[in-house]
C-alpha cells in the first residue's frame, strides 16, 4: 500500500508530463515539424484499443474463463492484414471528403443524410457508455486498491470532508478524465484538423501501459516463479481440475463463442468510434499503415504475452480464488511488497483508461455536436452573431457529458458485470456499423434507406438481446422477461429469440442483430433506387482510387453572395480567424478580377469550398443544411447554366445531354447537304449550346500549306476569326494540327506561345481549344472554340466531347469529298456513254438486203467503249463488197479514237485503193505515224468479195483467222495470210490471198473475245467449238448464227457479260 | 512483368488471409485442443503464442515486398520519364 498523498502526487506529475508532451506536439506542429510524421506514433496510438479492459480485464478473464481473452486480440491481428487495402481506402475517402467521424462517414456515404448521422451518433453514445463506465470503474477501483486511505471509513472524503457524499472516487476520476478530454481534444473547433497533442499523448500512454504490463509480467513470471514452465507445472499440480482453462470447445468457451469474439473484435478495431478517429481521422500519412499493420499486432502480442502467467500465478498465490482476478496485475506486486511496481501498474492502468476516455469522449462529442446539436440549432434558426464560441463550448460540454454518461452507467449497472463483458457490449454495437460501412465502400447500389433501416434494426436487436439482459442482471428490469418473454410470449425471450437456443449470449446477439441488419440492408439496397445526388456520393466512395470527380461549373448562383458574405457566414460557425484563414487559402491560387470579386463560375466553387470547410467543423450534413438555408434566405438560387457541362463533367459514362449534342451533330452530318451548310450548322450548335464567343473550322489548303477558314460563327474579327493560319509549331492551332493532339488553354493568362498570346489577349479571350479534324488518321483541319467569359471551360470530359465534334466535322468533310469524287466519276461515265454512242454509230447498223450475199454483224463491248471494229463497204455497182474486222488494244477513249480514225481512213481511201493488200499497206503507214507514240496496236483482217467471180481476196494484219464453212465439201477452212500488226514497222509487205466461195458457204469473222472467252475451269472457248457451231448452223441466217454463237459463249462462260469486247461478222453466200 | 508480380503477391496475400482465418478457427484449432504438454505448457497455448508472432512476421514480409515493388515501379517510371 502506498500513501494516498504519494499516489496523488505521482499521478499529478504524470498528468503534467502528458500535458507537456501534448503541448510540445502542438508546438512542433506549428513549427512545421510534426511529431506525427513518425510512423511509431501512429502505430502506438492505435493501441488505444487496449484499454483497462485489456490491462486488468484480460488477466481476470484468463483466470476465470481461460483462453477466452485471446480472440479479442487475434481478430484485430487478422484484419490488420487487410489494412493496406481496406484502411487505406477509408483514409483516402475521408481525406477527400473532409470527414470527421464515423457518423460523418456513414452520413456522407449515404446522401449526406442527417437522419443516418443522428442514428449512428445515438447508438455510438449508447454503445460507448458501458465502455467508459468500465474505465471509470477500473481507475476508481485500482486507486482505492493501491492507496491507503487516511480514514478507512471515509475513504476519499478524508481529503476533503466538505464534499457532498455522492462525490466518490469514481466521481472525481470522471471529472479529471472529462477535463483531460476538454484540454486535449477541444481546444479548437475544427475536427478535421488533427489533434496532434491528443494523439501524441495517447501514443505515450500506450507505451507506458505496455512497459508497466511487461514489467509486472516479468516480475511475476521470473521474479515470483521460475519461468513459464514452472508456473504451469505448479498450477496443474495445485489445480488439476482447472485444465479446461486451456482448452476450447468447453462449456465455458464453446467454439461458437470463440468465433463470435473474433468477428466482434475484427469489426470493433475498425469501427469503434475512437478507433476510427485515431486510425482514419488522425492519420497523417498513408504510408504509416504499412508499418502499423505489423507493429500494432506485435503490440497486442506483447501485451498479452504475460496474461496467462499472471492469471495462473495469481490463482496459485490466492489459493484458487478468482473473485479479484481482474486486479491480479495490481494485487500481486502489492502483496509481494513491491509498492513502486504497483504504482507503475496503476499509472499504466490509468493510461489505458485515460487514453480511451479522452479519445472516445472527443469523438463522441464531435458526433453529438455535428449530428444532434447542429441540426437542432439550424432548425430553430437561432439568431446569433457568432456561433463559433457557442459551438466550441457545446463541444466541451459534450465531452464532459459523455464521460458522465459513462459514470451514470457505472453507478447503475456497473457492478453487476465483469470488465470484459461490458467491453463486449460496446463491441457488439460497433459491429452493427459493419454492413453499411463495408457495403458503402464497395457496393455502389447500397442506398440511404437501406443503411438507415439496417442500422436501426441492428441496434434494436442489440438493445433487445444484449442490453435488456444486462439491465435484468443489474436488477433494473424484472427477470421474468428472460424466462417468459415480454407479455408472456416465450418466442420473444431476449436470450432465446424465436426459439434459438444453445448459444451463449454474444453469439445469440451477434446472430440476430447482424441477421436483421444485413438482410434489410441487402434487400432494400437491391430493391430501392438511388437518387442522382446519392449516386454521385456513392461513386465518390466506391471509386475513391479512381479519377477524381469534380462537379465543377455545374451551376451558377443567382444573386450570389460576395466573398465577404461567405467569410461572414463561416465566421459565424468557426470563428473569424479560421474563416479568414480558410478564405485566403482558397483565394491564394485563384484569380480575382479587377473589381475584387470572383468570376461567376467561381462562386459555386467557393460555395462548395465553404461547405467543405464547414464540414470539417460541423460535419457534412449540417454544413449542407447551413449553406442551403443561407442561400435560400438570401433568395439566391442555384441555376442550371452550364448544365450540359455539369452533367458531362459529373457522369462517367456519356450523359444524356452530351449524347444529345453529339446526336444532333451527327444528324446534321448525315443530312449531308452542302458541306458549307453542315459546317455552319455544327458551329451554330457548338456556339449555342456552350456559349462560345467564337467557333471556327479551318481546313488545310494543300497548295499553300495554310489553314483556311471554312466556316466561322460568333464574333467577327478580321485578324482573328477569318485569317489564315500558317502551319508551324509557334501557334497553338499549328501545334494542334501538326502534332495531331488537341491543344487546350483553360486560362489565357498563362500562355507560352508569344505570337498567339498577342492576338488572344487583344481579343480578350480567356480560354480556347483547338481540336485537329482527323480523317483516317491524318489531320485535315482544325476545329477551334474561344470563350471570352469563362475560364476553365475545357474539362477533360468536355474536351472529349469537343474532339468528338471535330471527328464529326471530319466525317462531313470526308463525305463531301467522296461525293465530289462520285460526281466526277459520273461525269466521266456520261462522257464515255456519249463516246460509246458515237462509236456504235460508226459501226454499220443496218445492212441492206442484197441478192448475192446475206450479212450480219455484232459488236458487244465489255466496257463502255470498245476497241473492236468491223465494217462493210459496198463498192460501186456491187462489183465488190469489202469486209473489215479490227481489234484495237485497250478499251478507252484512245482506242475508240483510233478506231474512228481507221474507219475514216478506210472510207476516204476506198475509192483509190482497189484491193485489200493496198488498203492494209496504206493503213499501216498511216497508223505507224500515229501509233508510234501511243502504246496501242491494231490487228485487222481485210476481205473483199467479188460476187461475180465468187472470189474472196483477203489480207491479214495479225488478226485471228476467219473461218469458212464450205457447205458442198463439208469442210472448214481457216483463212490466213502473212502480215504484221499495224504500227510496228513503217513498210510491211502484206500478203494477199484469195479463195473461191460457192453458194451457201459461210464466212465467219471474229475477234479474240470469242475464242478467249473463259469458263470457270480456265478453259477457252476456242476455235474448235466456234468452227463446230458454224458447221451446225449452215441452214441458218447470219443473224441467227450470231445469236446462237453468243448464246453458246454465254452458256460456256456462265456469265451474262463478257470480259472482253466481242465482235462477230457472218456472211453467207446466197448464189 | 512487375504487374504480374504484383498480382501474384496479391494472390499469395489472399491465400494467407484465408489460411489465417482457417487456422484460428474450429475445426483447425481442434487439433491442438487436448491435454498434451510441451515444456509443461499446454499445447494449445503454445500453438497460439507461436502462431501469432509467425502471422505478424508474414504481414511484415508482405509489406516489405510491397515496399520493394513500389520502389521498383518508381525507378521504372523515373527511367521512362527521363528517356
């Protein structure tokens, strides 16, 4: 026993030391050399998890229930394994959203719901009460244990006898801890600012409690006993019947309970308000998580290492009495005559309790202020010039209030429970946050109503299955409800709800509370729809790692407040100095115009900044209400101005408005009228929808390599909108075109191209963009847009839309180009048609009926114009008939012209040149001159039939041999003569041959189109087939023969059209 | 290459987490749940107090590995940036 005075002095010195450390930490922070940059402090501060429940309760639990104390520390070790993913995401989100507590987190995730925040806060208060009570109980009890009161009857009152009788040790401790909380946690109002002093003090306390516990552990294990083995050996010798303490699956500790405790502690380490505060809000660097992930479990391991030795050592020393096992840690050194060790243990235990109470009370009072008090203040619309002073005092009052709630709980219920059981009630309450919390992190569809109802049901079940039995045990409620259920309904017995029997109270409670919580959460999330704003909030949480979503320029505020008015509003709630500080932070990196006010589009940003700043002090939901109320009382309204922007910016997928602009543009393009009109219409759409001052489309003029204005909309300026642009990298437009990348300038105050800057500044442009118009990967022009009013108009999403429009312009351009080409082709075709008509006109169309011979001819060009030619000339008085067949290589205009020339030549020379050889000779000379420079050549067969003599004279210039079917002799002859094709040599000797024909004989002239007609097996039609056809057709008229041959050739090739020109001439001798 | 490594680390991570879940729960711990002693200490107690630091070591190992990979990534991206 130590004199109470000494205990008090030592305690006071310790308090003073803690304060010193806390102030030092705050001082360092102001110096910019934060102690929290040290990852050890973060890891140690998380050990606020180990309260006096751990410090004293673990030993108590080990002594009475054996290994049951372990899962509460193994669970956190396991979940710490996931922190790099889970905790980091939570921290990331909280930093992004300026979140200040777990209630704020849940409320923010679910549409900034004020109701949800209030529900979470209420249950956090209920949940924390037993836990704080537990700490008070531990401190008060150990204080009485360790010190010798001056008067055993009066106890504490011997110090100050004038105090009223209800002021006992626990009451004093409550006051002290409340004071601690106020001093460490509520010196400023801003809760999103880290409490470095508080955290450092907590980390120090964690170190002290570990050292104290290890000290007593080593003292017991190695000082009083001879190591671990010795303790166990002696314990089993003395109490062989207590072997079950080190076994599981027993009556005392069934496996289900073991599992339940692991689940509870896994959730509690993340979701207890104080853990959330220390791990998330007070985190200064995400990298610290990596270290904490193993250091914190290592801490847990160390602090538990001596729990069993102390517990069984205490049992041995106390003859197996476990009634005071909760305080073995203290009583063993005391009874062993080591008061200073006991003092250290007391300080350690005090540290454990104080740390927890400080952090919890600050956290909970922040939640009370933000989620219970603020909404009420705002609803009542209290008139006050300065809320900041009131708010900070409410917060301080809240801290003391929370601690006193714990005191009340302790006074009313406390004595009936061991430490550990009171802790588990809190753990179970924190576990109810799990579905909404974890679901909110990963499940986009999870919605506000589902979370609200799930949480409410979970807490109701928690209250019913866990708190009511504890009330019964403390004698508050008649135990009848446990045995017979409320109103005698046995099905509703709190410990055997719906007939679920055979489980311990925690497993039973965990099952039912989570069952109702999770089931309603999942089902409602699945079936109910989210509102637009709710979806946006959900996305911010689920996609925390993704692209930062900035709903900028969504709206404009009419009758907007000025900057000063925003400052005044903030000062009301957070105090003048922080408000000015905040606004100067905001304005620091922004341009203010000459009148000292922000541009229109900046006001909404300032509004959301103000909201976020306020959220740091009062929470997200109240901040939103404050701003909305304020604006509505001023008559200000958020207006949709850049609505298209807004939605484009916010949504990840293309929004409806974005699509509608693109759709309209594509409609314009597909209408496909005049290109000029299409371009004008697209620019009109762009200018109208997005309020640009100038939109220009320029296309490349390939000859001069300049960009020439094709269409322009908006302000007209000789130098600006209408001028051509040279292609070089010195201008933004040239850069866009040459590098094929959109160049965007959101603020023309910052330009790096001097030549552009001059023009742009003269025209008063504040932002602009040039998007290359790309067709098949190549730029063909540039789409430009300029704004004189709005800076920052080109967000990433808008640039995407802008580029898309440029693409549409490209399509219009390409369509137009293709159309022009098509027209050109059509024109050529028309000319070809004329040429063909002329050419066909040159061929003998109607052959007169003659007495001596019957004649028919046909020319089928494969293409528009053919190179084949045949002719028939009746010489004077029918002395002779000249037959000509020729083939000019190629099927183009040139071949047609050559053919026409040949015809003209023949017709003009026919009088002078009597026989075929002469004619062909002359033709060759004529063509040699003309064909020399062209690549063409001509084959020709020239025949002359003299009916009186029945004599056929012929000359060949490289043409296919005509066939003669001699009916009398039933013989097929091929006519041939020596000769060269035209145009090769100037003077060529052409052989002239002659043969006799008789009545009924058939002569067939043809071009190679017939015999080279190919079937799908690659066979040619050939002379044989042609000759055979002729042979079979001896009774037919020439026209019939031609038709038959054509039919057969078509059948042979299987094609309706021929690949080459086909010309046939058939002559039949009549008499 | 490094992405592949990051993936395999992540997979090993999940495997370890699941293993951890199994190893601290019924029925796995039932193996040690008997009256046998080692150094006069019940075997179940030994199991927890040896397995626990081992699992902490595993976490530490993984974090070192992640640190290492992040450093490599930084090196890589720096190299790319300067080239």
